[in-house]
């Protein structure tokens, strides 16, 4: 990896040359257990993942719907910690030094570890970006600015309630890409109307000069394709986690079923996103 | 980062302890606005609207009207004479302070919670919001919210942990009678913090038309400040009443702390009266040295949850732990951020009382004063009885009797192994 261009920027540039939207799957680190989750993560690039969002489990995920709440609880019950999540990234990086890894979660586990310690360890492990749901621009000094100094992208969430007045402060200290939450609500709910999403994407692109990813409530290849026509990336989380939970329900013991249930859905979503334009 | 009073080292004497929060919503390093972007514009709007309301005499007048005629304020200040005599009988000669109760348990709905609910629903109306949501633990805040929603004709959804729904059935039925929809929350440990998570999820989904009436002096700025301000009526009245009764301020004031809204309501007007010793009492459950307690300050450390930085019960990995207290109203793993700051500056001293100590104080209060206290203030009472016994006879101790115990009689009967 070159020292000046981040993996995230390099990846979006490459996709732009190919006129293709990115597919970004979200999985919860440690769900249903460390080994399965790591195996799944390693299989995601082959299933079409251009970037990977890796969830940091937390007891109180206030912005998440039932699917991701349950995923976090499974991970916690299996003994997942932030340290183990960083270890997963290290393991992943042994075979893949190009796919950008973004950690997504809530602030308290990071704050508890200590921001400086966390940033140093995350950087060393090969993390490229952070999405922290409960850190709006008003709290940029907590983690966003230190992360930028440590050479890590802090990816901001923009929402339908982010009006023109707020937009400049929302995109100000962000880098890598902007994540557009297509609907006011929690993960796994409804998605925003197509027209509203595409106009929001143009607005965010113009304001930030960064690629725009769209997520929250994207569940089907059809919907992924629609979004991929205008957005730079499509994020899918709850649908993949529901597939994982479904496979677990069928067979508590088979870990192969779990990974293949997720990767096969990921592949169809990735194909739809990649061939949308 | 902000300059006031952010970097105050513990124990430094400030000119005033009543100036917070700063523009970032911080009390020292505590507080803040740790919420999802979706909620940020609404929280900023609420802050603006609250500032406008504070400056508007018509708002004050309306609030005062409902506090007087609907809530029943001012609540009395009461000299607990027999309790004082009991303490003196057991104390060394010349010891045994006069014990007074600020009787907020006589409010409509039976606790201090309504002070805040009236204030917030008037704000919600001012902002044109059409739907009210709330979280509740014991159900006291849920009942108070359902009450003001009935009074003002707004639909009300109350999130309550499924565990609490089971152990607080009378309050669930009260809320339903008042027209509220009670949504049992099954995530996590199914108690107060989980109810708050689900209320936040509802809010983020219905941000346009919904007002979230938070029940304690916690959450994102401006909630800790506005809940404190609405509850400060307790301390403001108490000050005037003490002067009328004794011609001076009390030597010690005490209150129980869960999230800490009744305590901050009593404490805040006294913070700059340096001669008044202020003591908050947390719930020690089975004991601070066990894993079953709810004493965030005594047994926790700083973290970020539910929109603010404050002391939290948490694991080494920053996962939030389940709190325990016999009193559902204190059963929360966090505490209002202003208390965290007052703890670190040393202005307020925080101690704790166990389930058993609270149960004993509960029975003492019933027998000595003919007042059935809620289990929450029974924690403060346990420490107050002890403290008064160490104070001089001519000194005064004031305790906030923040709720009545009718709701708790089943829990108490169960704990004492008696059939009702």
C-alpha cells in the first residue's frame, strides 16, 4: 500500500475508473463466534466485497434494529471484545492488504480502551476507517480529529435530517467517504424513496467532494442495483445478518452453512451493485 | 475543549458550582451530545426552544400555574419529630440533628417525577410536537408522563423493560388507565437502560413529530440541564421553607440517586451555600463489593452512554453492566452527568445504602412517622438516620422524600417474606 493514498481512496478511485459502484457488506465481528466470523470476513472479498464494514459489538446499540442487536449479543456471548476485533483485522490483513476495513460501532468501547491506544492499535492492525454512530460533529474533538491525525478516515453519517445548515459541519472533518443513512430510523428498517436518495447523494457529493455510500434498509439485489446507479457504494448489513441468523437457526453446529448463507447472499447483492450501471 | 469548568481538578474551590453546563453541554468533562446524527438537529432545536421558553414570562407563568394547581406545589416541609427523637435516644449525649423531610411524595402521582413532566410537555406543545414517548423503570416516570399526556390530550408511548412490566404491574395498569400505550422491551436485561435504548430507537425513527420526555437528569444536552431546572423547584422551595421554619439553612441535605433528578433538584439551589454539606446516596444493592448494585459513582468509571459522558457500571471492554437494586427506580447503570462532575469536584459527597438498609429505613419511617416512603428515598433515609446521629442536636438535616411507597408494598412484602 502506498503511504500517501489510503486504501479507501485507492479503492474508490479504481472503482470510478471501472464506472462501478462499490458493494460494502457489514458483519458483526465475533458473530456467532470469533473463528466463524474471521472465516466469513476472509471470504467476503471473493464474494464481491469492495470494502468491509466490521461491527464492534456493544451492549446498548441504540441506532440498530433487532437483527444487528441480536448479532452483537451473539458476539458478546461468545466472548468478543474490541481487542479481539482488532485481532481479527490483523489476521485478515495477513492475506489481504488491499480491501479497506472500516470499523463501525459505538463510542464507549473505544473510549474505554483509550482513544490514543485504540488508534495506535487499530492503525497497526490495518484498520482504514471508523464509523462511530454516537459521535456527531459536535463531538469531533473526541475521536474524529485524533483519528485524522493518526491517518485514519473518520466516516460521517449523514441523514435525511441533516439540512443545508448542518451539512458543512457534518462533512468538515470527514474523509474516505460519506455514509448516507437513507431513512430516519434504525438499521434494518425501511429505505428512503429512490428519488429522495439520489438527490441526497448528489447534494452530499457536491458538499463533501467525497464518494457517497448509501445504507440502512437495503435488503434485495433489486434495491442494491437501484442505489448503485447513483451512489458510489451500497452498504448491506441487516439482510446479511438475517441470513446468518437463519442458517444458525437451521443448524446450530455447522459453521460452513453460516458462512455460505452470508456469502451467497453477498454475491447476489454484489453482482447487482456491480452491474447496475 | 471548553475552558469552564472543564479542567477543574478534584477539590478545587470554584466561584460558583451553578454555571454549568457550558455551550457544549458539558459539566467539566461530563455531559455532551453523544447521539446519532439523525437526532442532532432536533436536540439543537430543543436547546434553542428551551432557552426561548426560559426567557418567556408566559412560559414561567403557565408552568407555575400547573405546578400549583395540578401538581399541588409547594410541597410541605415537615419536621420528622418522632424520627428525630428516635435518633437522639440512640445517639451520644448532645447528638442527634433535627430531621426534616421535603415532602415531594405528596405531589400528584406520588413522586417528584411530575415536576419535570409538566415542564417538558409544555415545551413539547411549544414546539408543536404531536406525540410523546418516554422510558420508565419502576413506572413512576411512565405514570407521570402518561398523566400529563392525558391532561394535554397527546398520545403517549411508554417503553418499559419486560422484567419491570412484570414486577411493577400496578403502575403498568395505571399507565394504561391514563391512556398510554406501554411497550414491553425484551432486549438486553429488559430493564431501564434497555427501555431507554428502545425509546431512542423510536425517537430516531419518528423524529419529525415526536417529543421524548426523558425522566432523569441525564441524556444528551440540553436534557440534563432542563430536567435539573424543572426539578430545582424542590430546592428553591426548601430553601425558603427552611428559612421560614428555622430562620436558617440546613447543615446537611441528602437525597437518593439513581439517574439523580430528585437529588439535583434539591442540591442545585444549595450548591453555592458552602456551609451546607450535600450528600447523595446511591443504591448499593447486595453490596458495593458484589456485582449486584447500582452505584455508578462508587463502583463505576467514566464512559459514554445514552447521549452523555458520565460514570457508568461497565466491564473492562466498555460493555455496560446490568445494575441491581431492590428499588426499580435506582436500577440504572449510569447517573446524570452533573453528579459525575460534582463528585469529581468534591462539592457533593456520594455514599451508598444496601437493599437491606433501605428496607429497614422503610419500616422505620412507616412506624415512626406514619409515612410510607418509596424504596428510593428509603436509601437516603438509611444514611440520614446514621448521619443525624453523628451531628449536634442543634443542627439540621434535610432529606428529600421524593416518592411515596404505595407502589413498593408488594416488593417489600416479598423481601420480608410476608403474604399480603
